[in-house]
C-alpha cells in the first residue's frame, strides 16, 4: 500500500475504518477538523504556560505529525500536540535565570534522547515490549492516561460554566448514540458547535451564571488574518507570558535554541513521561484497531523524539502523541491516517492565520468540559477493554496490588501536580503512576510464589463471589 493511497470505504453504522482506509474526502476533512478541535486547546495553552509562541507551536505540531506518520509508515494514527511534561522543567529554567532560547535548547536535547530511547526499543524488538508491558500493565497505563485527565475537565473547564458543560455533555452522548452514519462519527465536533452556539444564545439572552460573556470576541477582533510568528528578541530572559507573571508575548516567536548542560538537566526527566505516554498511547491505539503495533512501538517513540527536536530547533514547543485525539478515534471508530494528515495540514495553515487560531481559542470552557467529560472517560475505559479482552485475572495479587497502587498515585497526581523525586526532578501523575505500575508489577512477579494467592481482601479467588446455582449431588444446600 502506498503511504498516500487509502482504500475508500463507506462503512455501516458502528463499523470501524482502518488506518489504511478513508471515507470520502469531504467526510475525511470533517473528521480532520474534529481532530484539530480536540488538540487545539492544550496545544495552544501549554506553549503559553512555557513562555513559547502558541501560533508557532500549532504550526510545528502539524509538521511534527506529518513526520510522525511518515516514520511509522501510517501504522499508528496519532496527532503530536504540545507536551505538558516540560512545564515543570521550563519553570525551573526560568527560575534559574534562563529564557525562551534556553528552554527550547533543553527540550531539543531531550528530544534527541527520546529518539535514542525509541531506537533502542525498536532494536530490542516486540518481545521486549511485551515482557515489560504485559496486558495488565498496558491496560492500567491506558486507564491512567484517561482518568488522569479527568480533573482537567471537572476542575479547570467545568467550574466556569457547569450548566453549559452538562448540556453539551448530554448533547454529545445523544448525538454519538442517536445519529447514524457520518454524523454519528463527528458527534464530538457537532457537540462543540452546539455548545458554542448555545453559549452565544445564552450571552444574547443574558443568562447568567458566569463572569462576563461566555464567548469573548476581543482576541478574535484584534488578531491578524495572516502572519508569521516574529523573531524572539535577542537575550530575552524569563517567562514573558501571563502565566509567568508578565504579559510580553509579543517579543517571543521563532528563534534558535541555546544549549546548556545545566538547563538540560532540569528538563531531561520529562523524557521518562514521554516514553510512558507514547508507549501507553500506542497500546491504546493497538487495542482500538485490533492490530499488533508492538513492532512499531520503538519507531513511534523515536518519531515523537524527532518531532520534539524538530519543533524546538526553531523555537517551537515539545510534542507528544495526544490522548485527546485517541478519544476522538474511540468515539468515531475512524482510525484513518488520512484524517490526521488533514488535521496536520489545517494546523500548519492555522500557524499562518492568527485570527482562526484566536477563534478556536475562544471556545468556552463549559463547552470544552462537556466534550472532555466524554473523551477522557472513553480513553480510561479503553484500559478496561484491554483487561477484558486479555482475560486479566485480578484474583492474582501480582496483578491487583501494583496496579491498584499505581492507579491511585497516577490519578491522584492530577492538575499538573508533581511528585518531586528531587528539587529538580519532578514526575507528573502519568509518569509516576506508570513507574509504580511497571516496577511494582515486575517486583511483585519476582517475589511471588508460583501458586500466588496473596491478598483475598478485595476480590477473592476466581468464582468466590458466584452464587450457588444448585447443591452438588450428595450434598445438602447451604442453609441461610
């Protein structure tokens, strides 16, 4: 199959569309737009938090996504958006007297290291991957990725407008289940449009419950139609974004990175999170598509490393495969890489059109909450799907105990909270939970006896909770 030649299909309702297939181009463009909506919020906001140019980040995310798809030869449908794993490292670099060029320099080196890790995984082979990440572990990591995002929906987006969030959520549920054909597959996008229009109507009717208007057109009116990010002012120090206590982002644009060993060491721990995220995402995609993607696991990790290095080489932000877009695939059952190429091209164009970027960025928080309540939950439940399909036995404490501990830690460390291994070595929820699950599982497996029964406090042996259907021959029925 040619990289840019897909089999055109017209699937029945609920039927999956494989990565090498696509719908008609008009429908594929609609799905691509849905992927842009899914990734845009985080890909726009996280660069600002790290003091980097958001429009440049959007543009480079599209370029990085195309590179990713080419490297994995279209086998892993994924979008590379801005990674939040470097937020802590960027803050530490600014606190140590660095500037945007120092941040992107540290990220570039981290990207090269991630690329090398991916190559090592590829050389070791899929057998190594399966030994390190058996189904009980991969299911837990995938679940962790989804549920770790839960408080983004409930704690960041939803408080701004709870009623619009709930109405949008129910609209998405009804559309996803009630609509047939192509409309059912773009329920997420339709839900966003519905919520956006609803917010405009509520503003016009004077419906309260929020501070100010739900849709603020100020930035849209002020943004240019066409433009390229400016060059970063030479010698700029500190975080220039409002998140850094300043409001001077006009001076931050494209630039060459500045390499520093000191600053690199502050950002390098984020590689652990990126390896865990990428491997977990590939496992999630594998579970959805029903295809064995272990042979390209290393390529996927290496491709993300390449994308991160490429983006930061011109002053862009780090990349990672996005769970948000995996959620879109879970909702639509369309895994076509054609939709991702469309999304990438749209993102590149957005990089040259600040006004469209500002328009998408005005999506009310309540609308984002309603959409992400569905998307993030579906990602988490993909982990349970992996357990069910592989018949994971949670009566075995080797499976039960480390997964329980890792999920609790990983989901508890949400809201960008960090577990500080040292002052300069923070691990976020996904990374910390993954470390506990992987290391805990292998430690438990190493010390467990061959007939491990272990703790019975939660689940008991298989069948322990089954009701007796009839007494065995020659035995009296159990008395009440």
